[in-house]
């Protein structure tokens, strides 16, 4: 009898917590599916439609933002990984003064608030003539990832036994050969985790996008935030866009969970 | 053709050095040009009279810093908000995250599905989360006010009140960040040794006593890491505040990143923005160290 009460209490608490957690997502999706005229009275009426999604997608600026964000996220993933995989490998394997200096640098610059370097980055990208271009977004985004991802990658490499590499060295294999042919294949799950996280982080990123873009290269988060302020009345388009922007997050949650969790646990 | 052993050793050593350099050089170059150089440019701008609309940028020493540290709004509102946000959102995340982790650590049907779903908020863009929750608390059309009026109260003007606006931002941040704590605590709970718990049970402790006196102390090192990391992130919050309030009503909900951004790009005092952002950077370094040191001491003393 007591056990029954306990189970019920446990179930109710868990249900309430998950209900609260999922409610905002549910409500936004419901809003996005209501006809334009009824969007302000989501709770009244039961007419549902998918037309808002089509309308939002047909808006040139929204479509452009989706494409830009996807391209930038993909580029940033490719280049950030190239840069941070090797840097993490160095941190994990080659101890010494250079290692200590690099580790301290990463540690220190991870603490610097983004606003402190993104404000002058505005000047720098203007000066280099890459403001509001893919390149002007890509390079700072790689810099954003250097510290954190080198650190995560070090953790992945720490979990791989160094014996195989050492055997390869004895057999006359070069450092590059051992790294590319022996270590990297073993680090595949770590690299996958980081690739997924990197793509999603860039897709979701806002502050750098806000400051380093103008009208030529609109990015999704910036477009949505502008929406919220300037076109705050068009909630049917706004909510449809936001729901579509969440799709990658949903896909990763459902299908790439195990990779991502290993990357987030630190 | 065979080299002598020592020559082979020297060339191997050189290859190793070149290899190490090649591994780090790309990352270091990007960091140098796109993070360290901008920071130095920011320091330079903060020591000048520097607006994005001006041609000339005369050197004026520490006057911008003096202005910021003498600004009652910066100290009384902005810094207060920043620390208030940091404390409440991290505390909320830790408590809720711990509760959910303990619940999810039990066996029950649907556990796998629950553990999958819980990660979702962590994957969502802060801008999107802000839009969702701001929509719920919309003054005119939000479902929160539907609920309030259904209960017989007059509708609440959420956005007119600094405290309620800040509360909505904090709620959004807790929504976004709780899964981070859940993951960390769950990982720690799962690898926890079982013997102390069983021993306490045998000694007649009830579930709460076991949790309070055995589980919590064992979780302390994890608390330390999670709290320090999240506090540093919460201190520099920007996305949620900007999307939900823009610092309004008035300038009552500005945090330090918003203040620096507005000075630079809204009021066009780039020098003040740069100086404010550097003041914030200095503060968070100190706070990070103090937190780490304080929490490390606290966990040692109580163990």
C-alpha cells in the first residue's frame, strides 16, 4: 500500500516536470499550426493548418537565413574540427613546456566573455574587408570553438591507449602516419560527437552573428530575434520559423543522443 | 645508407618538434588573430575617445573606465542584475537538475525515453527558447495570462515590471541549462559506489538521510565543476536577455553584456562599450577564481 503511494508520487512528479519542460515547445508548435486570424487566441478553437510553415519558408529573407546558417554551420564544423582535433591530440600526448603553455592559454581565454572580443572583432572584420561575409563569420566561429573543443578532444584522446602508436613508432612509422592511420580511426566516436555539437552550436549561435552580419548575410537566429522586435505582430510566421529552426535540435536529440552526451559531460 | 644512432635520435627529435608545432599552429593562429588581437584592439579602443562615427580617436587614458565605475546605473542596476541572474539561474539549475537526476536514476518504465527527452532543451537555440517563453508570457495574448484570468485575477503586465521581466529571462535560462546539470549529476550518480549507501541502510537510515548524508557529500566534487563552469557562462549571458527584454523596461533589466553592446552599437560610444566589456572580463576572472577557491575549501572542510 505504501509502496503504491510512493510510485504514484514518483510518477506524478516526473510527469509534472516533463510536462512543464515540454509545454513551451508544445505551445509554440500549436501556435505555428493555427490559422493566421486565430493565432492570438491559440487556446480558443481547434482549426489547425500547415500553411504558416509554407508561408514562412516562401519569405526570401527567412529562406536565405536558413541556407546561410546551414552553410556556415557546415563550414565551421569542418574547419573547427580540423584545427581542434590536432590541438587536442597535442594536449593529450606531448607533455612538456609547450603543452603547459598551450593548455594555460586555452584555459584563460575560455573565461573571457564573448562580448569582450566580439565588439573589437567588428572593427577587425571591417578593417580586413570581410564584415558581413561567410569568411568574416567563419574565422571568428572557429576561434570560438578552439578553446572548448581542444579541451574536449584532449579528453577523447586521453581515453585511447598510446601503446599502438608507440608500436608503430618502433616499426618506423612517422608521427603523422601514426596519428592519421592509427589514432584518428580510434577517435571516430569522439570526432562524431564534436562534429554534431559544433554544427548545432553554430546553428544556434547569436551574439557573433548579431554583431558580425549586416543585411547581406542574414543568419537564422538574428532574423528571428529581429522578428521578435520589429514584426512582433506576425506571430504565425514567427512561431513557424522558430519551430523549423528547432528541427536540427530534435533530430540530434532523437538520433545522435549517445554521441552528444559523451561530448557534453566534459 | 644508415645514419648513426645519435644522428637518427636528433632527427627524430626534430621531427617530433615539427610535428608538435604543426598540431598546434592552426589553432594557435586562429586564436591569435581572431581572439587575442581583437582583445588588444578593445583595450586600445577603451583608452581613446572612440565612436564608430568619428574619424579621429584621440588617446584619453583611463577616463572611460572612470566614467563606467562612476556610473550609478552600471554598478547599481547592471552589475546587480548580472550577479542576481548568475546566482538565481545557477541555483535553479542545480536544484532542479539534481531533483531530475535523482528521479531518472531510478528504474521505471519509459526511463530510456525520459532520458532522451531531457537533453532536448540543451540543443535548442537560446533565441528560440526565448521566443517560446516570451510568447507564453506575452502581456496581451500569452497563455500565462489566460490562466491568470481564468483563476479570476486581473491579467498581469509581465513586461512592464523589471522583476517579472528578469524572472522570465531566468526561467528561460533554467529551462535551457537544467539538462546540463542533469547529465553531469546522472553520470556521477551512476558511477557512485554502492557500499556506503548499503551500509547506511543497514544502520537504519531512511531514504532522505541516505541522500542527505551519503549521496550529497559524494556528489560535491561534481557540484564544484558544474557550478564554476555554469556561473562563468551565466555571467556573460546575452542571447536570452536581448531576445526577451532588450534591457527594457527602461534600462532596468540590462546585464553587463547588454550594457557593453548598447554602449557600442546603440549609443555609439564604442570606447565605453569596450571599457565596460573589459571591466566585466576582469570581474568574471576574479569571480571564477574566488568561486573555485571558495567551493574547493567548502568541500574540503565539510568532508
